[in-house]
């Protein structure tokens, strides 16, 4: 489990092919002494397991399944990535519950500077529309953010200067693809409602039947 509070922006040191997937090596700098083999680390929001550590470089084995559902296959030597280690039980919880399980790949459609802030617009597929809630949480390449606006298959987020400077948001361009994870709490509620309301229709009689 992660929080969506990025610890560091790190450089991809190497990407190499592996049977059924690839091997990813990331230079993680100052947090390297605290990482051990087997640790869960979110790389651009994707939960990966540290499989080898060589000084300040951590290696990950990325499965074909992860490659098919995320943007990791687009990484190359020199790419910069958001890094967050799994949250500790005794740590302050500053973002929202992020699993590191990507729902869909989204695309940046607009970047607009608004004073000292930025507004980023994204387009996504129909499959996650139910997980988009006004003022709800969303993780974009592992960054915990609040939905500022929603319009059908499009949504926007407002980025403060600290987030812009300390994540890969500063590197984004219109047309770039990003990893999107919706809020697990929204997904749980959505699934429960779908189970209770197969036709997705809420009526007064149905509410009374459910005890409201």
C-alpha cells in the first residue's frame, strides 16, 4: 500500500528484455540505504518488487501483464520516474490509499499555467468513468491528486508548485501517456452498488428496501 506522496524523482539506469517481460534498473539515490530486496516500490505508480540492489541502483522484474496495463514499456535509459516506497504502519498518512495497481492508461490533452499553478487535463476510457468523483482522489503516475473537474471521459487536476517541481509533472507534454489508478474506496462502493442494483437504477422503493 502506498500514499501517493512521491519520495523522489529518479533516473532509469537501464532497461533490458527478459523472457515474458523486462528488467528495469533505477538509480534511487539517497533512499537506497533504506531499501532491501523484496521491498515494494511504486515506479510511476506501478507496484514493483526490488529483485536486486547494487549500491544505489535497484533492479525490478516487470511482467508482461504489467507491461500491457501500464506505461512502463515506454521507459528507456535516462527516463525519469516517480518513486515511492510502501507506507510504514507508523508513518503519517498524507495522501490517499494507493495500491499500485493501474486501472487504465490515460493521455494528457491540455496543460495550462494558471498563475503559480498548473491545470492538467486528461482523457481516459469508459471503463473507469464510475471511479471518477468530483473532489475525489486519483493517482496519476503514482501522485495522489484531487479531481478538479470531470466531463464525460475527461478530467482535470490542479497542480501546486511543490508537486510540479518534485514529481515528473514538470516533464510532461501534451500527448504523453500516464498511469491512472482510481480511488479503491470509490471502486468498492461502485462494485457494491452494482451488485445491489444490477440495472444501475436507484428508486425510492429500492432505497426503502435497502433500509433508507
